[in-house]
């Protein structure tokens, strides 16, 4: 008769056979009903304990309440002792060196956290593992004060360098270019020195300048051009005025424009042409009773008539001073108030 199962034996968990669907033990490898091998079931998830992993459970020591009270009393007595005031550190070099050589004190555990005080060996290890906040770099006020003069010095040096660079550029830009002698001799210089015709000197200087554009040749041409224009002005500003002077001015400027096309010469030609149109006015009618006169002049191929009274200006330059039955006296404000007389027969004279 088989032995009856012990009441202390734990009953195995049951599972269904995958073939006949009968209940069998979870530890069975073969079904007792159909004889099929079923194998051990595979756990989808299994939580491993410390014992399964080969470790062991460590019990931490918890001091009793009497021990903690004794530690708290000792800590309170230690904190109540008066602290010895340290002498103020001097600001000398040796004091700063001594400060650097002092080792950093290990951080103390905050009071009232319920933990016992660390011994010297534990405090040394904690200082190596956890550096205190005192070791962190904190810029002091002394270092900041020392950096201010350094920054000011750097800024002053930069400004001085920029000023020196500016003056160096100015000196280099204003440096006179080396004078290069002319390759060709200018005959216009000789003509001017002899006092001959300025127009001949201008022609010779321009020809030399075309062959050798040296600055000295340009200066000679400018001087000769100035003398030519001054000669034309002398004909225009003669007092008393003569019609031959106006003709001489026209001839001189025509010759100059044929030699030199400079803008100054062209402007003087236009001035001479305007002078010729103004002095070619014709006295059309004299109304001595009403003190009015009528002048006519041609411009752009058309004849224009102007009626003016005593004291008024003709062409904004000829002021009417006197009206007689056969002539009219005027004053040219453009040529230094030069007196002129227009006769009824068309002649123009200057008293």
C-alpha cells in the first residue's frame, strides 16, 4: 500500500496538458493520462531576489535612543564652547602665500541630522571624494581691482596705436612725389620770358604738353592762357569805350579758341559774344516829352524792341541818365559804370 502523502508537503501547482487537456503538475515532464512528453513550463517573467543572484542581506546597525541622546548632548556641549578669534590676516605677500598653503578643512556633517560624528579618517576620505565649495574658484575683490588698471592700460594702448596709425597714413598720403624732370624743353617758357605774344607761348606750350604731359608744361600753359584772357578783358573794359576795342576783343578770343579749347577760353568767348549783341542795339525812337526811348536788337535771328523810361535799365546793365531829342546818355554798370551815348543815327560813342 503506498505511503499516504504527508500533510506537511505542499501541493504542487497544476496545469493543463497541451494534448489531452487534463490537469497535471507543473513540474511533470510527461502526462500521466496520455503519456505525451510535455516538458517544464517556461516562465515569461521571473523576479530574481538578492539570494538568487548570490548576494547576502546586510543588516545595518541602528543606534539606540540612549546612544543618540548621549551624542546630542556631547554635540551641544561642543557647540557651546567659545570660539577663539583668529588674528586678522595681513595683506602682505607672505600672508597670501600662507593662505594658499593651508589645506582645505573637511566638511562637517550638519548638526541635527540624526547621524554620528565622523572620525578623522572618515573626514579625510570624505574631503577627497566630495570637494568642498571653498575649493571652487571665486574671483575676489582684490583680483577685480587689479584687473581694472590692466583693462585701462590695454584700452589706452589700443587708442595710442590707432592714433599713430592715423598720423602715419596722413604722412604717407601727403608725402611729396619725387620730382621728375621734363623730357622735352618747353619753348613757351622762352617766349614768355622775352615778353612776346602770350598766344604764341600758349600754342608752343600746348604742343610740348601733347608730347610730354609733364606738370611743368601744364603750368606754363596755364600761365600763358591767363595772359591771353587778361588781354581780352582789357579790350572789354576800356574807358572811354571804342568800337575798335570790342572788335579787337572778338579777334583775340577767336584766335585763342582756335588754339586752346579749355573751358575758361570758351566762357570768355561767350562773354564777348554777349557784349557784341548788347553794343549793337539800335536807337529806334526818342520821345523826349514822355522821357521814353525805344531800342531794338537782334537775337537768334529775330528783332526785339524794348521801351524804357528815364532812370530804368536796359538789359539789366544800361541805366538811362538823359533823354535828348537826338541822343540818349546811359551808364554801363557791368563795365564799371562806363558812360555811353546812343545817337539817333545809330552811332555809339563814349565821352
